[in-house]
């Protein structure tokens, strides 16, 4: 997570993620699902700006649909740290939103992790990454990963994070639909035990390590994909169109709604974006696509 001081403000770059692999192992007694996943941060960022105040927590944002109240995960993150470490001072946080909401790109979780990292600095708490990750798990399943970022193997309900020192050079075309998908709904409709055997996550990690793009394309996997495409016929239509125009290497990110296309180079990403716009896929009437973004691993 990149953090810089600008006058009285801390400025934190809060990245989006994609899941190259997401298997759901079982449903747990607590209602959550046991996962095995490869998370990867990409260079699509929200910007979190924070400054110390005398007391209280104040949120502001440039996004018209984002709540700035107690239900915002950034507010919850600040509250958690204030209570846990008995902090008297306050904080003002501005969230500059670029990551689509409800897009399966982890924006909210990333913002929460950025807030924890920022407050650790602002209030000079001296917490280690693993201590921050422990607090992060209280806020949401995907939050601990963002304390580390990069490429990571993620297990449990999301709280067990093994950072992988891989730094793969991969590019992605993100196709962002104009509608969000609530994660909870996808998990609630997931039927376990009805699928064919999944690709092996260890083989995918090996392919990542070797920068074996061809193998990676074949090994991309998301156990939630069938469910989300069944729940959202509009998303299925987009997916089918994309298969026609972008061929393989396509996957829904997390619980959706974003669909990404893995690419081997920036040139390939640019070529595919051009092809989509020439074929009138992005602007096509009724296509339900809000935007197409070109990103790379960070
Ligand atoms: O942890 P978080 O609040 O981000 O999760 C949102 C929803 O996603 C949960 O309420 C749960 O229904 C589902 N979920 C799950 N298993 C996970 C992660 C999330 O069932 N490992």
C-alpha cells in the first residue's frame, strides 16, 4: 500500500483486486464459506486522504452513492481502532472513489485496510502487518489481504493470507457492468458438491511463478462464476458477447459483477479494447457495460 505525507494529510493509494482463482471448499457452521483463492492487486486505485482532528470521525467522498455514515466500512475501521487502542483524537477521511462499487474488485475492503494502515501511522500505534491483519478480519473477509497486497494465497474465510513473492507481469482488461452484484446473494445461492473437479491451485501458483501465460489462461477458475451468471442473465449476456470477441482468458472477478480478460502484454490489452469498441460492444445499446479499464498487476 503506497502511503505519502502531503502537508497535514496522509495520502494512501487503495488498490483494487482480482481473483485469479477462487474455490469454495465448504460452508462453515458460522455461515461463511471456507475458501482457497489467489488474490492479486491491480493499479486501479481509490485515494484515501486523512488528517487528524480533535475528536470524532468524519467521512467525505466524491461518490454520490457512497454512504458517509456509520455503515461505511471506512467509518467502521476508524471506530474499531479508536475503541481498541483507546484513542481520544479524531480523524477526517476523504475517499476519492475510482473502483466500481459492487464490482467484485474489493474496493470497500481495500479502503478499510488503507484506513487501518493510515491510522497506524497517524496515531503512531506501531502495529505490525499481522496485528493490522487481525483487526482487518473483524471488518470483512477480504480486508486482511489488502494489508499485504501483491499476489497472495488466501484461505479460511479470507483471514489467512500467505503473501507470495511472485510479482507476475500480467495485464487485465476489466469489463465493468452497469449494475452491482451483492456478494452475500451469490454465496447464499451457491450449491456446493455439484461440480466437476477444479483445477489445482498449486499448478496455478507454479504457472504464475514461471510467468506461463498459456497455462494460466487455462487454469483461471472461479467457483462463484456459474452461480452469479445464473442469478444475473444480463451478466451472462455480457459474458457470452465477450467470449465471441475476446475468446478465452475470461473470468468473473470474485462474486462479480466485473469480468476480466487476462492478457500477456499491454499491447494485447490495447488491441482488445480497440476491438471491443470497433465491434460496438462497449457502447452497444442495452449491453449493460459501464466501462472497460486496462490495468496491470501491482
Ligand atoms: O465478510 P464480508 O462481510 O465481506 O462478506 C460478505 C458476505 O459474503 C457474507 O455475509 C457472506 O454471506 C459471504 N461470504 C461467505 N464466505 C466468505 C466470505 C464472504 O459466505 N468466505
